[in-house]
C-alpha cells in the first residue's frame, strides 16, 4: 500500500518524519516477538481439571490458534522504549491482553453476534465445540487475564501493577471495547455518520490496541506526560488498524484473512468505507498514522519498533 506525501506530513513533527523510513526489519521483529509470546501463552494456561476438560480444550484451541500477537508485542515494544523491557510483570500482562483479545473474538463470532464460522483459518470456537462451551471458554479467558495481571510478584511494583491493570480493565470494558461492540451491534441496519463510526472504531478496536501500549509504558516507569502521548499514539494507530480491517473485508478473501469476509456486509455494519467511501477511508488511515508519529518524534530511533508496527498496520494484508 503506497503512502502519499500528504499522509507522511500530516501531524508530523520534524523529528517524526524519518520514522516512515526507519531501516528496522519490522517483520523480523514481529516474528521474533510472536515466537516469544506464543511460548508464554502456552505456559500460562492452567492444567485441565477432571470433568471440565472440554473447557480447557476450547480455551487452548482458541488462544493458541495463531494470530499475529500484535497487542502483546505493542506492550513489549513500548516497555522497551522506556526501559530495558525485562520487567517480569510484562510476561503476565502480555498474556493477559491476548487472553482478553481472544475472548472478544470467541464472543464476536457467536450466532448472537457476527455469526461467523471461520477464525484464523479454521472453524470458530462455537463451531468446533458448541455455543455453550464457546461462551464459557471466552468467560474463562477473560477471567484468566485478570488472574494473570493481579498475581503478586513484587510489593514494590504493586502500585504500577494496579495502575496498569486498571487501564486495561477500563479500556476493555463498558467504556472501551465492550461499549464499542454494543454500539456496533445496536447500530446494525442503520444510517452511518461520522460521530457514530468514530465512537465504534475508537472503542471497539482502538481501545484494546492502546491498552497494552499504556500498560507497557506504566510498567516501564513512563511519566504522566509520556503516558498521555502514548495514549494518543495508541488511539490513532488503533483507528487506522480498524479502517484497514474494514477495507480488507471488502477487497480480500477468506483464505488470505483467515476469517469470513462478508460479515460486515451481511450484518449491515457501520464502517468507515461505508460512511465515507474507500478513498477517504484509506486517506484517514494514513493521516492517523502520520499524526501518531508526532508522539514518537521525541524518542527518535528508539521508537523504531513502534513506528514499524504502525506502518505495518497500513501495509498488512490480513
């Protein structure tokens, strides 16, 4: 996907312009971090218990089904920006954010929601198991996330741990992802408008992309001013991510995306391309990333990983 000069300039500070062209091999970085996170996720799942083995099987099926692990990687990249990235709390928080993301996908796919039968290239959880087990697997993963984040590891780190947990809880709940998903559901078959689509996108998707960024910055000791900047960075790249997702649903296919591509159209969802048209939607996605870079400018090359992930959001094909 080609960027335009105007998208490159939008919202940038002089120090952020070069972030479009950093030489970092972001795909290799993502690959290495994904392998790390995948190992953590496999270890974080509790051992199955007698009489409820099916629940644990469904949890493992969905959590370890693949995926790019972008949210935990964003957390790690942010922590590396403000520290050495070696805080032991990061492992539990990274696993927790992926558990929350996976639970949301399980529930989104249910017949009562998007009614999809394909996720990450294989049958959705409720198709593979059953609707009741899928609901319980989602519930269990969400609960496991908070168990992981609240595990006491260091009394000295507890205040930061609680603050990071609170940020994720807020952005995952009724004021964030769940609130956005609710607006998405009740606005189906309705007329779209800019205020509504922005409400849905910034909460349904951007909130859970900014959450690990903020949590990673908190655990790494970022200042309040730095946290405000990272929050805005996360919101903007999260909005761009969802806009590109909407465009991919129009132009891609199930084999490439690993999920159904007719869900938005079938459910008459409110999307950015639907409200503004494809060209405007693509332009807004580039503009949001360009403006997001202005919040990385003060960090220069140290922010290469985060900048690379933001660029990847624009260029991805699945």
